[in-house]
C-alpha cells in the first residue's frame, strides 16, 4: 500500500494555504507528506512540487484540492498529469 501525498499551491506569498491544507489532511497519510508552494503555476520548477516528485513512488496517491493548483491552463495541467503518470505512477 502506497503513501497518500497532498499538494497545495497559492500564487503569491500574501495568500494563505490553510483552506487547501485543511481539505487535504483527512486524505493524507501524515502531515509531512503535504507539500506546498507559494509560487506561480507557470512551470514545474517549484521547490515543494519538485521535492514531492522526488519522494513519490509507484503505488502512491496524490491529492490536490483543485486541479488548477498544478498549473495555469488546461494544456499545462494535462502535460503535468501525463508527466506524473509516466514518471511517478508507472
């Protein structure tokens, strides 16, 4: 059985992650597996996102409050989901 991970992101340092964090807590194995970023969704070069990818293994599950936390637009989100499927979950 894999680990349940969570990912939260807001676009600016002034915004708060609290609501996303609280929504994910019931689903995530342990609080230490909730990764977060206060950064733009323009690319995958976000510290929390990259650390999460390094920690995840086959059989793990990723929870996010909303798919738009992965990226800015549908095409970018689709690319990220394909990346996750190929690199992490295969």
